[in-house]
C-alpha cells in the first residue's frame, strides 16, 4: 500500500493496472517553472515536491508516490491550457511535429526520496483548424499538459511514439515498478510469486 499524492484518475488507473494498492491524498503545490529551469528539471522538481507534500501531510506513515508530466517543444513547457485560445496555440505548435513528454516519478520511502524520469518522443500528424476546434469542443484538452490526452480522443493526432505510452498518460509504469522494487515494495507481478 502507498499514498498517491495526486488527484489524477489516470494515475490511479495505471497503479491499478500494475496491481499496486494505493490511497489517494491529493496535494497542492506551486507549479510555476523557475527561471532557466529545463523541462526535465521542472518535471523532477514537481514530482518530488508533490511526494514531499504528501509525505508531510499524509495521515499514515506509508510510502508516498508523486508524479509530474511535462510536454516540451523547442525547450518550452506546454502546460495545461488557460483557455480555448491557449489550447489552439499549443495544438497548432504541435501539429505535424515531434515533441517530448517527460514524466517524472518520485517515491518517498522511509524518509528518502527516490526518483526516475521517462522521456518519450511523440509525433503528431498535421492538424487542421477544424480538428483542433472539434477537439477543444470535446472538453478533453482543458486539464491536460500540452492540451491533449493520448488515452482519449487525442490519440487520433498521434502518428507514433518512441518511449513510454504510460509515461505520456501520466505515470511511467516501468520506472514506477523499478522504484517500487528498489525500495522493496510490491507490485502486482510480485504478488504472483
């Protein structure tokens, strides 16, 4: 059993997928990038900040898992869109290009923070203005980094990926499993033996 320092239903589903028992304990941290901070450093810092916030406020001494997913293009961090105009601008930038999705995970176990980072290259097909407008109207991009979700309708825009599908969704399962194993914690596969 661990504490998941997140309100994300996608992260909950991914932990369920690998047979990890969890208890949600959403946290609120300032997600403002620091001046000159790289997208990878930002993702790692946010994952650790969420894990520490959960660790310090959780009602039980269980291990705490925090994660953060960043969409990066040309060195810029594309966060959650502020509004329709912002989403259209992001999708327009992603159209017909490859971008990077960095998904960091932090696990605090016995007062020590263990971290891992997944890097995935995602290639979008060319998007028409109608594609982008219809996608915005679906409501899906409003709370997604980069204004899209690969696990939903946004999959129609993804020509291919190189890396971790689960990392693009929001929790890189390979890296998460490695951290659990390193800390002596069990996942679903460990329960099969």
